[in-house]
């Protein structure tokens, strides 16, 4: 297709929501036209993150059909979570390609009628496509399918993150590893286009580039009454993730008000410090500095997904910087070895034997002091997130445990 015709089509396609309506998607709006336009005419990688029920997949079906028509020399690999999920999208695309409007577009652009010459639950090829390698013009595969030897100009993912990623860290990590592999099948000059809805703060969207977010309030697609109905039908944390595109602690979380910060490190001077040590596995090493002044407790926290011996020097440097000594460490797990190592380095350490249940400790001391805790700015965001996400069944609790130990120290009912 020559450039003059392409310019005419781009002008005609300035309202692609109308094209979507003509091929059967009557609920599309000018916003959806913008989404389709970006997928068809945009450059570089693109990620569309929008709330559930926002017609993302409808827009994608229209965009894929237009790409097959307008760029018949550039193939597409379309990816969903499982092979079963793929056939639905390919069926939608085939239906669009068979509409009179698409046939008219094809005659205008290529001077011949459009035909689907090969079609299956996992592939579509039109009479516009010629491949010396025998590849399909549009190939659909599940995220876990083998991609060895496959290549495409467009690599498009749609809802590769789902409920399984919300409830399983292993699934989240698996999805991210599989997403990384997609870089190997995208042609050097090609695009990766991602669509979906977030499920967890550490899901695959954390690796996706150029994210454009549209929450349930921005799109105006759901009435206030319907939103209230949806909100009542699910947990607050799930509603926030799927409709507001925000991640909040679950409804069982203890700490439901945002943390407060100060920029003054002197407020921690002559406080204490504490290490919740990890010795391998999936645990984190958490480090906390704390000082009580009046009815306020000032905290500073760091966290590492590393064993304590790899980060002990950093902990000591932070305690020195903020003048928070002694450094307290539990001796239940290592028979006092960590305390001895700190003293060996010429620093003041105190060991203690922990005999209080972790959940009770956090719910008693951290919960009590939370309204009066002020964090020093510079505290690790992951340290804060572990506290905000803490529940009785939290996957990780090293930061709230360390913070609770410090709150317990400064509480008049307890001395370490």
C-alpha cells in the first residue's frame, strides 16, 4: 500500500471506535478509538492497563483485524494465559475479517477481496499473507507453550496475569519468567503490546514498559450504582486492584491508614536498632532503627532478600549513621552467633530470647503504636509495603516483626 493511501486511511481511522461499532462492538467510545489507534499505528512497546469490563479485548480484536489488513507482511503472535483462552480471541478476529466493512477496506487498500485462506483455533492467515517459511499470519499460543524458533513483528499479550497470579507468588514469578522469554521472539524492529488488569503489586505488570492506566473513574464506562454493586460483591483489596488499579493491603490487614514521614534524622538519635535475621530460604533480613519521644515512635527501616551475613555491614553503618545503639538481635535461631559477630566488630549488641508469638507481638505492639509512628523518609518502600500488607496469614512478615520488636522495647509494659 502506497503512502498516499496510508495517509487517507489514517485520516479515515481518526475515529476507530466507529469502525468497532460497525463490526459489532456497539459500546465502544472515543476513548476506545484512541486505544485501537495506538495499537495499530503506534510505535514502540505499549501496555494498556485498564479496569475489568472496559472492553480492552474488544478493542484488541478490532486492532488485530486492522493490522492483518494494513500490514500483511508483518505477522502477529498472540498470547494468552492458556491455550484454551486463545481460541476466543481468534474467533472474534475471524468474524471481524468477514464483515462487509473489512472487505471494503481490503478492496480499497489492495484492490482485491479479502479471504481467510487458513483458519483454526490457534491461527489465521489471509490471502494477503505470503510467508516463505510457512508461518501463519496470526498465531495464537498459551503463555506456557514452546516458543522456540518462533518470531513475529507484533507480539501481543492479553490477560496473561489472572487470579492465579494474585494468590500464588510462584505463579507470579513463573509468569514474569515466561514474559521475559517473549523478547526472544519479537523481531528486532517489532513491537510488544500488552493488555490486562493488575492482580498483585508484584505481578508481571512490574516488568512491562510504557504503561497507560485507565481506572473505573476515568473511563466513565460503569455507573456509580453499578460500581457500588460491584464493590459489594468482592473484597476491598480485589476491587481496588481490578477497578481502581491500586494495590492496598487486604481487608484483613492491620494497618489501614497511610504511613507518616519525617525528613529529620536527628529524631532517631540515641535510639535503638534491631535485626530480624534471615539465614537463607525465602525470608528477608529486616533492620529497624527506633526512638520514642513523648507519645511518638520514630522508625527507620531497611529490608533485603538476602541472608544476614550479606548485609550486616550495611546494618552497622546505618546504626552508626543514626546513632541507634545497641543493636538487638534474637538468639533463638543461632545460639547468639549474630550478637557475638557484632561485638567482634567492636559494636554494641544485645541478644534476647524470643518467647512471644509473632502475630500476637505485631497485633499487640505494632498495632497499638501505629497511629503514633512516624517513619524517617528514606525507609525502604518494600519495608513499608510488608507492614501495610501484613495479615495473620501474610507470606512475609520480617519488617512488621522487626518494627514490632522496637515498639515493644519502647512500650512501658515491656523491656528487652
